[in-house]
């Protein structure tokens, strides 16, 4: 039997424990003898199993977190593109409107629309940039 070979034994009270058996040849009173040591390793085995389960759970949680982050980044990137296209259309049409000879009040309103549109486009671009950065960061993990 190899050293440190795990086995199970039943105690007098009926409890099953895991033991590790080690043995050594010794000379005792000029006689060859075999010294055998049984060590209860039940708690160590339970702790190792719990550690393995916790490690597997942690790895699964990490994988889920990375997947959720990737999905969020993909959603943000997709929504930014979906918002940018019509926003560019609004800004372009407003530029045509501004060049069409509006009255003063109408010109003022159209200029406010242009400023608001540019601010909205800047926000959309920032969201897209953040999504690209997050995608690049999470793919390098």
C-alpha cells in the first residue's frame, strides 16, 4: 500500500472517518517490525472539498460577471450607434433649417436646437467611448 493512501474506517461508535495510513519498517528488540500509523484526515478532506467547491463557485461567479459586463458594453455600443444615426439626421436637418432665412425668433429657436443636438451627440459619443473602453478592458481579463 502506498504511503499516505486515504482510506475509510469505522470507529467504535459507528462513525465513518477518512484515515491516512503511513508505515515504516523498524527494528524493535532485534526483531523486524512494521510500525503503522493511522491519522484521521476527515476534517482536512472536508476542508479541501469545501475549498474546491468555493473555488468553483468563485470561478463561475467571475465568468457570469465578465459575461454581464460584456453584454452591458455591447448594449451600450449598440444603443449609441442606434441613437447617433437619427441624432445626426436631426442636426443635419436643423443646419438646413438655419440656412433657410428664418425670422429672428425662429433663428434663435433653431440655434438652441443645434446646441442641444450637439450636446446630445457629445453624450452619445462619450457613452460609445466608455463602452469601447470597457469591451477592450474586459476582453483582456
